[in-house]
C-alpha cells in the first residue's frame, strides 16, 4: 500500500496543477511561459553542443590557461549563451577530460556568475518593453528549418536560433501571465517584511531554480512579476539571491557524476555562491543603499525597480568576485589537495592481487556533454586499460615486477630464475580484479554517448571499441597460457622448463616494446609494428624448429610438444592483440591516418 501511494503522488500533483491551470488562464499562460523559457535554454545548449570540435570548445580550451583569461571567457560565454549552467557544465566536462586546468576552471566559474548579469540588463532595459513574441517568430521559423538539416553546423545554428526564439516567446508569455493577474488578485498582498521575508523569498528563489534548473528562468520570472507589480522590490532582491543559490544544485548533480577533477569545478561553484550569498545577506542594507546611490547617479527614476534589480544583480556578483578573487590561487591548491587526481595502479607497486579492485578512472557522466570530451576521456581510459593489460599479462606469465626498468639481457636472466610461490598470481583472479570492471565501464560509457558525432568521430568510437576488445582478448589468452605454465615452470625436465622460459621471455620483450610506443598512428609506429611482427615470426619459426629437434632427440614427448605448440599459439594471440590494442590508442586521428591504422591492424 505504501509503495502504491509512493508512486501515485506525482500523477496526483500533475492533476492538481492541471486543474489550477484550467481554473486560471493567467496561471496557465505563466506556466507555459516558464516551460517555453526552460525549453529554449535546453535547445540553445543543444545547439552549442552540436558544434563538436567547433568554435566554443576550441575557444574554451585555448583561453583558459590563466585566471584573468578564463574569467573573461566565463563572462563572455555566459553572455553569449545566456546560461551560466551550460558554461559551468562545460567547465566540469573539460576539466574532467583534462582539457583545462583547475585554475582555468575556477576563473571560468567566477566569470560565469558575473556573466549572468547580462541577461538581467537585457530584460530590464528592453525585454519587457518590446514585443518579444513578434521578435521570436522569424527566429522560430528559421530555427526549425535549419535544425532539420543534416550538416552539423547548420543544425547547431538552427537549434541555437530556435532556443533564442523560445526564450523570447517564453518571456512574453510570462509578462502576459503576470499582467493578467492584475484583474484577478494581487500577489503583492502576500509580501513578508523584515528578515523573515528575506529568508522566505531566498528559499523560494532557490527552490524555483532547482525545479526549473535555470537561474535565468527564475530571474526572468522575478523581473516579470516585478514589472507587473506582483512582487515587492525588497522581496525581489531576496529572490535574486535565492536564484543564485539554487544554481548550486545543478553543478552538484553534475559533479557527482564526474571524476575528482570535474568535482573541483562543482566545489568552486558551491563555495562562490555560498560565500557571496552569506556576505550579501549580512550586508544587504548596505548593498541596497549602494543600489540607490548608483541608480540616482545613473539618472534612473525612483520607481525604476526593474533597473534597480539589474543593478543589484550586477553589484551582487561583482561583490562575490571581489571577495573570492584574492583567494583564487589558494582555493586551487586546496581543491587539488581535497580532490586529488585518481591514481593508476603503479607498475612497481608489488603484487597486483594486493591492490584494490580497479575501475575506470576517466570516463564519467559529465564527459557525455560533448563528443570532444567523451572521446578525450575514452582515449585516457583506453590508455589506462592498456597499462592494466600489460601488468596483468606480465603477472600471468610470472614476469618480474621490475620488468619496466629492465633491459633485454636482464630479462633473459630473470626469467630463468626460480619464481617464489608468493609471486605466482592467478590470472583469472587478476582479470576479475583489474580488467573486467574497467572494460565494463568503458562499454557502458560508449553505449551512452548519444551526442551528434561527425564521421571521423564515429570512426574513432569504432577504433576505441576494437582497441578495448583486443586488449581484453590478450589478457584472456594469457589466462589460458598460464594453465600449462603453472604446471611446468618447476618441471624437473630442463628442456621443458627452458621452453617455457623462452615463452615468458618473448612475452616480456613484447611488453618492453609496447612500453616505448607512441600513442598515435604515424610512420614511426608503422615501422615499429613491422619490426615487432618480423621478430614474432622469427621467434615462432625458431621455437617450432627447436621443438621438432627436441622431439626427435626424445627430450620431449608428444604430450609436452603439443602443449608447447598450443601455448606458442596463445603467446602469438597475446602479442597480436596487445599490438593491435596499442595501435588503436589515440582517438583524435586525422583523416589521412585511417589508412595507416588499417595497415597496422592488418600487420598485427
């Protein structure tokens, strides 16, 4: 019964709201305006997301390498897209992908908060005086037409134009909705004086922003209500503070789905808005006096409350900027200490079985915002999986833990030394502990990439799928090879023991080669693949020739020889799939590298 009612409350709420809208045309008009405004912000954001690898992303990446540059970018970007939420989410996505640094992200958040004032001024000075519905009509018409185009640029521009048209139409409906209340009832009668009113309307503003997921929508709603005389000026100021506080929720939700780097942006947004709101509430009367002085100095009429609200909004964010800027560098250091980058399993950390279970470090929810960030974190995660694959293959073959620092001659001697029992790790357990979870996270992430992809990005996704599969296949081949290796590594028969030492040595040499490989496809990598292939063929031919000679000399029996041939086949699978997996790393491939990649894969 409790479960039934728990599920039924939302439909009941919708029915109540529907009844209220049927009862009040003004309320229905107001609600439609809010809905269109929020929908417009969504289309505007979708339009900018369509420009994968385009101007906005490249601009953010290039111009956020310093505090002042990133602050300016935050201001201009927010003014352009009329959404501090989008800019903040972009910052989270780009920082989580390693495309900007923490200082640049902090400056971006500071600037985004200041950039929201542009919307307040636009609406206060013109938005509620012009016929916004008439302005929106051509934008909606052209926006719908262009958004149906297949070309990414035209489609993105059409969605952005459609979003702006919906914003304007929503503003007009909100204005008409509040104006209609004048003949029905006066919301201003419910104004609350004193600190109780301030705190109450701060809470209302915050809740409205959380529900609509847009502080801009709350700000426009407040301005429309103020213009219609449906809310007192003092209460409107508190609504503005609440709107800024409510924007914290979206950033926090995005931060939860990000890695620690992205969470630094969310934490910055939280700290900036909490500090600014707290200080503004403590000095509210002084800020109001400053607004009156500035309005008088600007020649505004005493009853120009909309313009005064825009002044307050600007002063509020400038005040927060003045408070936080001196502490920006300290904030960066604290954030990097509190939220450090996730660490990979060290190649010299001892037994892999003693390390914590490994999951994906780089793929995260916030990176799905853009194709560029999705591909970037996917490439980083593949690099992580490649390192884990080398480590697990090395452990499965009982190779020494210091392999990465060895020379080939040192490896030759090391594989012929007895392997202590405590160093013999189980390949199946290592696969479950360090490979399976990361691979599952990669597959799940790729299945949720639903942003528009260019043809070369679709090819990059396919390359990533193949690379991940090859790396995992190599580990599975090592699991099979370990079955016989475990039986024969301590064999009293020198010939059999030496044969498995040679297989282990060859595997170690392959891992040493991969250690120094570049992470992109070029002519040097192609040469390395050719050399590795030639060495692999030469080893296999020599190994089989020796095996036949040992059979003739009765140094090995038929069972032992067939086991060694099977394990040679597993070694070839390890080498081939590791090589193909590493050749597929580096997803930002120029178009002319596709043929080289095909050559690499065919050679392997």
